[in-house]
C-alpha cells in the first residue's frame, strides 16, 4: 500500500488535505507522480514544476513543499505540501 498525504496551507493554516492511495504494482516514482496528478485534479491546480530543491527535499524526507515558484499560474495559498505516509 502506498499513501501520499497532500495539504494546502495559507498563513500557517491548513486549507485542504487529501490522502491518495495506490495499490498498483508500479515504481515509487510513478506512484508519486500519479498521486500528485490526482491531488491537482482534486484541488483544481495546475501541475507544479519539480525544481532541484523540491526534488532534493523529497529524496531526503519523502516530503516536500511546492510554493508559487513551482507553479506557472498564480496560486491563492502559500504552499502545497506532499508527504509519503505509507509505502511497502
């Protein structure tokens, strides 16, 4: 079971959150990208760009934040945080 928790924050308050589960026999990378696509659909967001710092944080902590720098369109929140909470 793979589960990714996504949270949208503004002024240090969580606005929205969701957990995406994936039981498919895929690589971790595919599961992360597919889960992020699902989060963007649920939150009505454009897909964020993975910058070098974003990738580095995610590799180290299985968690990262996407700020305005990661989005082409304007966002009405401070950041989107994703965190892998379960994987086997």
